C-alpha cells in the first residue's frame, strides 16, 4: 500500500484531535476546515489506493487503523460528520447513480416522497450507506479499465468476467463487486449484465485506427460550420437587397457588401476544408482496407509456405504416381485371375460330348432306358436291406403288442 499520498501526523495529540468528534465551526474555523480537508483527502486516498468506486465509513476506519502503528490505538469518530459536511464531494452512491442520466434523475424526483417514507419508516432495516467521492471516481474507473486491459493482454480469456472475479484477490480489479454496474456507467467500453452477473470489456482500438473517428468528427463539425456560414451569407444578401430597395446610405451599403464578401470567403474556405477532409477520409479508409488485405495476403502466404514445406518434391510425386499405376495394374491382374474359370473341362470337350449325344441312334436310347430301370431296381433292393438291418424301436414294439389281441 502506497502511503506517500498520506500526510499522517506522528504526534499522538494531533492524531487524537483528528479522530475526535467535530465541534461547531464558529469555535475555531481554521481547525475545523483543516480537519475536514484532511479526512476528505483521506476518502480520496482510500478510493484511489484500493480501486474503490464507493466507500463505507466502517471500511475507511479499518483502512485508517491499518496504515500505521501509531493509528491502531485511535478510532476515527468524526467520519459520519465529515461526510455530511463535504456532501458536495462525498455523494451517496444511489444519488450519484441517479444523477448520471436525466431519466433516473427525473424518476428519483418523482419517487422522492416514497423514498423518504422508506428511509424514516420504523420498520426499515439499518443498512450500510455507501458514498462516492465525485472528484476521484472517474479517475479510479479509468485506472480499473487500464489495469483490466493489461490483464487481458496477458490472458485474452479475461475480457469477460463475473462480478466476483472482478473483486477477487487473484485479479483485484475493483474493491466491491457491487460497484461493477457503476463502473459500466462511467466507462463506455465496459458492459455488464446484472442478471447474469457478468461484465465484458471491448477490444482496445488499434493505434492506426484511432484517427478514423477523429476525422469523422472533424468532418461533421466542418459541415455544421459550413451550413451556418451559408445561412449567414444568405441572410446578409437579403439584408443588402432590402437596404438597396430602401435607398440607404452608400457607405452603409458598401459596409454591408464588404461583410457579405467576407462571409462568402469564409464559407468558401470552410467548404474547401470539408472537401479536403472528405478526400483524406476516403484515402484513409482505402489505406485501412489495403492494410487489411495485405495482412490477409501475408497470412495466406505464410500458410502456403508451411503447406509447401510439408509437401514432397516433384520427383517424389512422380514416383508416387508411378507406384499407384503399378499397384492398379497388379490389382487388375489379380482380379482377372480370381474371375477366371478353374474347371478342367473345356468348352470344346463339352460341345463334342453334346454333339455325340444328339447323334445317338434310337435303338441305343432304348438300351439306355433299360439300364436306367435296372439301376433304379437295384437301389430299391439296397434301401430295403438297410431298413431291415435297423432294430425296431420301443414305440414299434408297443404298437405290435396292441395289435395281437385284436387278431385273436
């Protein structure tokens, strides 16, 4: 903790004086003002050192007692009074958030009676009151954003965080997690979802693209100036015509004509600047596009180089193609060998046998039929002998015993 910003007195009597309750300012205005200024600066130091967008009196007391060994025995009792005295600097957090937009401010005015009833209600629960130091709150928010961007540059996954992670000891980007919505209102590049308790930071603009919004803003500004000056010239021309109709003094007419010429010259200069800014904006836009194209082409070139290194040389490619052709020839030969007829009888033998059958005489066919009949009869005798050699089964014996009484 940096303490060089704190001019804490070493005298115990001075410490005791600073920690006592405030007395009326009329008694000693100088002492009163010094005491108020000391504690007001202490609130600012607390917010800056701990990256706190808001502070509570109890937290400030603990912070003070941890600063130095000489302060441990002193308890600041006047902090609540100091906050009321410097109400212009130390604003209640709820009131400060409402003042950030007209809509919330108007709603606070409408709902102020209800808020007062809740505040002074006897059944209202006592809660901690948080305050915002208006002089340092924006500085603290900017420092939080800068610290966050440093962490994102080291680890890109940290561009989205939860409220608890923001206030954790590991990251310590903010003192109180409840101040994250206030941070989002103060920094336009930080957005949060209060329902999901998530906060996100936008990507930082590149240095070469920062001039684009400035050129756009300057061009719009010069366009507005040119429009106003054109209206002034038209107005002076109308006034000059009216004076000429009224036959005004010649000196007055010369003066009005001179003013009209000066206004026309100013308008011409303004529009010249506008045209130059438009040309510059188009050239700048074209430059950014060319840069992106070159960047993409460079990345593609690097990718082609890496792919080329992974590829073999042309001789290896030709050798690989020759090997593939040779393998295909081998496969074709194997396929032909598999589909080839492996029977020993050729088609010529089969045709010769068929022709011999077709040329057999009629009486020879009768002898063939007789031989076939003798063969079938021999097969029937063989079947009969086989069936007689098989022993009868138990079912056959049972059926045979049942048939005997019927025969008797």
